[in-house]
């Protein structure tokens, strides 16, 4: 069976594992084919399809096959084989010892107001770091070198954007551990164990005493920044596939959490009753975790809409997940988000849209749909499965947060980017009226703008993925970084992504820019699928610095870890350091488990 979604490297490896008559002992891939494949490749309705396994992670899979209903299917296997099978399916390919604890007793770091407000660094989500916060200037960037490298134990991806506050780095991980690391050394002051993977950035309140983050099962947490002690935890939505990927946003006593889901993958199961999830934003009381309101990206509740050929019930409307951290407009009392595709047909008129909600009530103030008729789920990608809606894509989400950008003269515009390869500006005072549109690439489900742009010093900085296979083989692929005029959308410069994929040991490599970018005075930092972190001169796009993270490094715990693709979360510049995650095993991305801290080298 071919598995295009796994990516070239994984598919090739699996093909090797499946050679008939392979000698014992069986590989994890052979064990899957022999004991699990029949049910989990679509033959048995309601058995989770294999495409969901990397989303679930290794630990839930291990629990299911050792403690749950699947334990009979691993009878006769050694504990080591069972562990290897779970790690193989969940993607836990990187081995690391536990994080190094700071030597001796450590007094709690005194709480301090956060200098960067979570994912987008400010309420407007512009990802621009002021000089006083950055602690370095443009002249320092070419001399950046590794200060320390931290390994996330047992991880194959690193995607929780680090937050820096008063000499401490707060970051989540694939196994659900949240770390408070010393910025100076990378040792762990404390750890907190969430139930499952924490993908979001860690957000602080205005005092710095409380931290907020979400996990992939839709639980929102508040912990003490000094100790990691739990204050409260709230399940923000009851849908079984809900997930918190976009980072929560704190403002004036409330935490706003965006709702996405794994249902796009669950739909690959032909027996799954597709689909019932609706994206949204939840407002939570920051003091006790009480849900104050829930605003849905699709107003209508799903209702039965016939059955597929297996007899499974269909529902509609569904989808329009929100993958991005909300943008807050305190002056207008609004909250802005971008939505993804619909999961069912007909596509909802708020899919692939920018939505404006009232901060106080959650009422939808206005919506602007960038692309109509986009209905897609994973059933489409694996060959037109039973649950694929008739539109069959093209899957062109608005995954990056809209940015509220102030122009010369004081007018503000809302700038959004889409996987279609388009960047556009809306008028927040004109009901979301479109002001300009610029196409920066051919786009596609793996093209265009994915996770985050930046804005500052009179420019918009837009990363373009345009991977080797985007799904829209039209026009020229233009992976790299673009600078645009925020008033007109005019392209000021384009820095094409260098190709760091010539190495034969990088079969899943691609030069595209998908991760969010970060700007500071005079410099833009961008990470690439190929594992390179690069710094560009803001004025003209000249390459200032280039570092390859996709290789082995000795970490602060003393063991060797390995970098991989830089994806999803972007670099962080704070208190004289540049921090970035490296590693992203998912689809056609390269695994890794590292967090890097860079500082300028001292002149002799």
C-alpha cells in the first residue's frame, strides 16, 4: 500500500521494512503490518486510521496496546517490541535522557512583567521585537554562535515556541512536559507534566506570576511561573477531537484560546461519522478557569446530511478550525482570527476567512472570506475516501494570525496570509473590506504562508513555503522570504530560499519557509524545512547569517540530540539571546528534538 501522506523518507523506509520473508526479529513496521495494518488501513470502520498516529503521539498508543482494548493484539511480544511499536507509530524516534536539573537549590525567579506577549510578541501579533527587549542589534547577528542546546526527551518534534521572562525560558514539549529553563545555561528550574503534548507557546499575565498554555486534547492550564504549581485546568470544548494548537492570548483578566481539531484526520476512517467539529475561540476567566463565552467559526450546529457508502452518518456543516493565536484590538474591542477549510460539503461561508469577534461578548462583528468552496479532509488525500467532500479541497487555510499594522499617518490595516500564496490587507474600520492583495508564490496545501508573518519598520515580512509538492502545480515555486509595503502590498524585495537539501542523507528535505518569522530592528530571522536558521537584512533581504541545525549536537544533559526541520513556531529574540526549536517529524518533515540558544560571540 502506498502512503503519500507519510512523505518520501517514511514511505521509503516502510517499503524496506515490508520486504516479504524479512529475517526475524521483526521491525516495528513489520509488526504493524502483521498485527495492526488490516484494521488501521481502512478495512475496519471506527478503527483509527494510521494517519492519526503521529498526531496522537507514542504515549497514548503505548497505553492503548498495553492497558486498553488493543492489548490482545500484542500478546507474545516482548515489552521492548511493544515499546518500539508505539514509538514507531507515534513518531518518538529521538532518544534523550531526562532534562538536566539546575545544580543546587534554586530560589524562585522573581515574577516580572513579560516583555513579549506570547506567540506574536504583542497583542497585534506583529512578531516584532523592540531593541530594548532583543538585547542584541543588527551588528551582532553575523557573529551569533551556539551557547547551549537542550534536548526534549523522547521527542521527534519541537513546536512549542519558547517564551522568555526574567532570565527564564518557558517551553512545552511533545510528551506534555513544560520546562522552566535557565536562559543562561539551559538547565531546568522546574517541570510541569500536562496530560499530553503541549504545542502552544506559554503565555503570561501582566504580572508574570501566572502562565497559560494548552494541550492537544483541548485542556487549558494555568500554573505559577515561580514553581510550576498548577492553579487550574479547564477542558475548553467537549468535542473528542478538539485540540489547542494556536497559542492562548491573555488580556485584562481573560485568556482567549483558539479551537482547532484532529477531525480532519479522523475523517480518513471510512466508518467515521464525518464531521461535527466547529472551530472557535473560548474566553476563560484567568483567575479560576471558568469559561465565559465560546464563539464559533460556524454559527450553525451540524445536522445529519445522509450517509456514505459504508453506512456511516454524515453531518454538515463542520470545520473552519482556528490554528492561530488570536489578534487583539483593544481600541476597537475586537479579536481577529483566521480560519481553515471546511470538513464537509457544502463548504461553510466562514471557512478560509478572517473573523472579527467582539472581545466582551464573543459576538461575530464581521467576516471576510478569502476563498469560497474549500471543503477537504484527510479522506481526500489518501485517494478519495468515503468521507471526502465533493469539493475535494484545495485545502488553503489561513493558518497564520492576522496582524494589526499601523501605517505612516496612523491608519491601521489587518494583514493576513494564506496557503494559496496570497497576502492581503483588510480595513478593520470598514467591516473587513479588502484593501489590497499580493501573490507571493504558487501556493497549495503545502505552499504559501503557513504559520506567521512579521511586521515592523514599514515592512511586512512574509515567508513562503511552496514546497516541492504543493498540490497546485501552477506557476513558479518561490520558496523564501518576501518584504511588502503594508500600505499597498507592493513587493519590496524577495530573498529566495537557498537549497540546503543536496545532502543524500536528507531525503525528506525541502528549502521552503513554513515556520513563523521574527523581526527586530534591521533584521528578520526565518527558519526553513531544511533545518537552516537564517537572518536577513530588513532593508534589502541580504543574507547576514546562516546556521544548519539539522545535525547532531551535544546537549546540556550530556547526551547527543539531533535537529531537523524548523516548522510551525518561529525564532524568539530576547534578553541577548536567539532561541529556536529544531525538529518536526510529521508528513514530509525531518525529525528532531532540540532547542537552541544563540548569543553573539565576544570580540577578542
